[in-house]
């Protein structure tokens, strides 16, 4: 069970331009979706040092319709995120677990913010 940290608008969509390149053409598919987002720092061991990576972990109700590549927009703070990984455990319906995902903070022009 999760406690939502806010409500989010979910957008998705892609098309190709005249050169055949993929271009984001986001269309709103859901709004007022309660999600819990938490920012963490992940340490990864390298050959001769540790690197730190800032990630955002998310959690939603079981069966929430969220996919890799979706864009999330906070309805309270206008922060923007892009979903990079979605983990689902579609076990027994009575014992369904929350949907978890990772995402990256983005800027209005859809570039990943470091």
C-alpha cells in the first residue's frame, strides 16, 4: 500500500517526422492519478570508484495504466518526469501489489535534467 505524494497527469504519444525520426507528440491520457514519487541517490560501483545517480522512484495502485516513455506532470508543482522502467507483479488479484516504476526529472523541452 502506498500513500500518494501528489496527483499527476499522464501523457503519451509518438509520431515520426518527415525524416523518419521519432518525435514526441504527447497527448493527455489520464489526469488526477494519485502516485507516490521519492527522489533517491543510487550508488553504483565502478572499476575504481563509485558513481552517484539521482533517480526518482514511483509507486501507484495495482493495475495503474503507466508505461515506459510516459510523461508525468505534477498537478501541484508542475514538475515533469519521464518513466524509464515499470515493474508489475500481476499475482493473485486479491493480493495484487502496487505498480512500481523509475523515472527521470525532465525540463519543459523534454530533456532529462541531471
